[in-house]
C-alpha cells in the first residue's frame, strides 16, 4: 500500500470498507433497539442477515446472542458470544475495542455459570 493510501481519512469516506462498516453499525444499532423493545423476532432476522452478509464482523453473532439471552436460551446465547469473540479478536484494532473479545467471552461464561447453578 502506498503511503498516501495509508493516510486516507475514513471519517467521510465512500470506500467499500467504510460503507460496509456504516451498514453494519446501522443494522446492529437497530437490532439492539429492537431487543430492548422486546421485538426479538425482528432482531433475530437482522442478526442472521448480519452473519450472512457481513461474516467478518462480530455484530451478527453478538446481536443473535442477545436475542437468545432475552429468550432465556443461555447455551445458544453463550455459543453466539463465543463466535463473536472469535471474529472480534481477528479484527483490526481500528474497528473493534481491545476489550471486546474478553467482554464477549465473559458474557458467555456468565451464562454458563448461571445455567449450571
């Protein structure tokens, strides 16, 4: 990659990567709102679409995990949180917070402990 390409300001960028990130963030936020409002079927559809269309982002499995958790399906939720953590750990630091993988794994562990108890 040339030096001038590395210094591109992606804040107002129309490259494919930035457009995909914007779409993922919009869908992910919408799914979170739906989960909070109890519209779990709609949120599940978005989570599955994120997994299908953007498998390189952890948002789909994370939202699906939240749907399963809201439904009381602890094992399925924990599995999705682990899946999201596996994706997040491979992402560039510019696209994911450093604590995201461990946070997702903690959520999975908490569900397993609560389910075992």
